[in-house]
C-alpha cells in the first residue's frame, strides 16, 4: 500500500534561514504528490502539487519542492523563513486512481 | 467566492447521542471526502463520494455514516457506536469522479468533543 512518511514531527528554524521539510513516499509507480499547509483551527491549503513533467515544482508563498524518483522523495523548501510560515505542513500522495494518503505532518516553528 | 462550508465550528456530544456535521460546497465538484484529524496522526479517510447517491468507506468508517443526496452536500453523522469521537473533522472536495491529480479543497473543520 502507498505510504507517505514525513521525517520530523517538529522543525524549528530562525527567521531568514532555509526551511527544509522532508517527505518520502513508497510507491511502485510514480505518484501524484502534494504539499499542504494548515494554520491553527483551519483547514488545509494547497501549497503545490506534482503530477508529471518538471520535477521542480514552485508553489505559493515562495515554497518549492523537488520530485526525486531515485530517492522517492518530495522535500519542501523555502530559501528564507518568515514568521508567517509557522504552521503545520502535510505531504500527501497516491498513485493514479487510488485514495490519497497523508503524512503525519511536520510542525514548523520560526524563531525571531 | 466559491468554497467549502463546514458547520458548526465546535460541537459537543453527549454519551449515546448521534451528531451530524454539515459540509456544503459551491465549487461544483463531483467528489467529496471526510477526514478525521488527531494530533500527530495526520488525516485519516472516513468516507468519500465520487458522485451523487454513491459513497465508499475509507480507512476508519466504523461508527460513522454519510449521505450524498445532493452534489453540494455531504453530511457526516457520528453515531453512538463511535467510542472515541473527539477529533477535528475536515471535509474536502475535488474536481472529477476518480482519484486523480486534482488537489482537494478543504473546509475549516469541525471540532467535536465529548461532554
């Protein structure tokens, strides 16, 4: 079965530092992959998605992610963290025509 | 603006009581989903519906029921058989009738607690 693993339940960075949130997937076929962000007591908002084609995907708010098939990874990065980036981030994915599977989430804290 | 509306935002359930969570969308999406979110657990799929009058169980359907009588609406009932209902419940929708590369759009959730 498809699984999505997020490494690190909590990541803390200084304001202005690089943000790196890790996501690995297990799938025998290339999956569709998504990153979502959740602010407290709200639903999830789509940051970016990978379907096919270019492996470097740019999203909203300066985030991007790179699909690496050889490493079965889809890590999320942002060059410079802002205080407003503090939230919980979810990676999700699935092969075509199968239910979407979510990782357990990574809480990002940004220190001033 | 198009979107998904969940109500109420907070809900309390007494022992032995059924409660219904509302989810309405005006995005004209075919597919709708219900997820349960517990701290540190991510999102787990309860039920999904890809077309009116049809729905399928997800990974944790026991103790829950749904209906899909209208395209816009997908209410979730938490029955008394669900022994641990305290959680944050999220409704979502997406374009298309199959699991696809289309992203899911989420409501703002309902937090259910036991009295």
